[in-house]
C-alpha cells in the first residue's frame, strides 16, 4: 500500500501528464489529410496490421505499424545458452522477413549490428535483465554501452522490489537512468514492468512512472517470469499511458492469433521468438483470402 504522500504524488503526476497530453493535441497540426483526427490515420498505412485481423490500432511515433505484421515484431533470442550461430541465424531471419528489430543480450549487440547494417532492421538490447535488481548507475552504463555497440532500442527492467515496497523515488531514478541516455543518443526506450509480479495498482503506478520519465514504450514482461503478456494487462497499460506511448507485449506470443489479440488490446509492438512463424501464418491468410474461391 502507498502512503498518503506517495499516493497524492502519483495522482498529481498522472494529472499533469493528462493535461500536458491534452495541450499537445490541442495545438497539433499533424492531422490526417483524409480524416479530422490527430495523427496520420489513413488505413492504407496500416493495411498490414488490419490484414492481421486487428480491430483496434494504437499509434505511436516510435511504435507504429508501417511494416505490417513483421514491422511490429522484435525478433527475440535472449536465452543464456544462445550461441554465435544462433544469433547469426536470428539476424538472417530478421533481414529476410523485415522485422522491426532483433532483441538480443548485450554481449551480442555488436555482432548483430554488424550483421544487420544496411538491412533496415534495428538492434534492441536489454538492461537490468531479467530481474531489474541492479542499481540505476549500472543500468545507465549498460544502456550507454549497448548504444555504443549499435543498439537503437533498449528494453529495461524496472526495480520491481522498490515498486512493491512503495519506494517510488527509487523507481523513478531507475527508469530515468535509462531513458535519459536513450534520449540523448536517439534510441528508443522501453520499460518492462513485469506485470505477472504486480497487482493492478502497481501496474498503473509503474506505467505512470514510465510515462512521467519520458519513456517511449511500456512493456509487459521479460518472458522469464511465471507469466507473460496478457490482453487484459495490455488493455490496462493502454488506458494508463493513452496514445502517446507504445506498448510492447512480450512473453508467450507464439502465433498470429496471439499477435492479433495483443494488437486488439492496444499493443503496438510484440516481442516474440516465433516471429518467422507469425509472419508465415499472416502471409498464408492473405493468400487464402486472395484466392478465387478462398482456398
């Protein structure tokens, strides 16, 4: 339970973010030419995701869906026993299927960046992974080193124990230690809240802190806890962060139906080791619909 002072601080923080978002939108001129709503919304830009079956699209400057289904996927390999050959295969698949990024452990960032140079596929790495239990200065160095080695996106794990202790200032410093160097270097920052270990109130608090720190995404899970992404968690996270942030669903998304479920709930990116399977399933569905008699 949060003490009254921390609870009021959290309420004030969320209120400030809502007011700021409303002000930004009120003064925005970036409206779609074909609709009277904010941001680009033309269905032609989102055809790949609509073809995947999405009934709701969350748009974000960093986490949109210009590349269709494959452009929503971080092709992921974070197993501790992954070999160089495994990483090389991951990168070949990513280049072939045009995934958003490969997501690899820090030791493999330089190799992945060299293999993917010129492919249009980015390199994502993890910080404080998978426990989140390192100090902010260590996470700051990890972030800077990963970016130096070629990472363009960083997925950091929050200090889960501090959050559950109600120590919001420590969690703030923890997130800021990663977001700030990402912002300085033009890298995208994703905050993993490890939803399976949190109550709904703690999920709300974690998302609000990530938004206040200026992170680009909130992310459901590491994939190493007891549970992974759920549609209900994604929907809750979307309600908290609004349309200004991306949401990455990770952990247990193993097929196209799973991706559709997460997108419908509000996800703009999916972390999956089954990316090739998902894209092939999507292609198969499109080919079936395009055939003269549907078979």
